[in-house]
C-alpha cells in the first residue's frame, strides 16, 4: 500500500477516505467527472481491500456512461448513492476489514 500521494509538487500522507466533493446547490449540476476522478483515486488508494474496491466499482458503473445527469431526480439518486458508498467505505476502512462480505459477493 502506498503511504504517500504526490500532488502538485508536495507529498501528503494518504488519508482514510478523504473525499472533497461538495453537495451541489439547486442551481449547480452534479460534476460527474470530478466524482469519478475521486472514486478512482480512492479505489487506487485502497486497491488491496476487496470490499472497498467492489463498492467503488459498483458506483463507477452507475456513472460510467454519463456526461451529466439527465434530470434533477437522477442527480439526486447519484448523489445519494455516492454519499452512501462513501459512508460504507469509511466504515470498512475504519474497521480494517479486508475480507469480502456476503453483501459484496452478490
């Protein structure tokens, strides 16, 4: 596992599930490119954890073909899926569990 991530010329320690994506306001659209970038970075950071990788891959599949949300309802569903997945990932990382669960194998 990598202990440091190089960003913009300085080295910062890898954090657990640090995701910086902010909830879009009613007038902003959901930035799916930024969402995918952060999901991929998090998946790479925790590639040794099968449960985390599985959850993040499922989320990536939901956004893979989209350039933007087609409606406000779809954007809300994607945002809810993103926040739920990040909460699940945080729980898994906090526990330190690296074995696939029965839920992850479905």
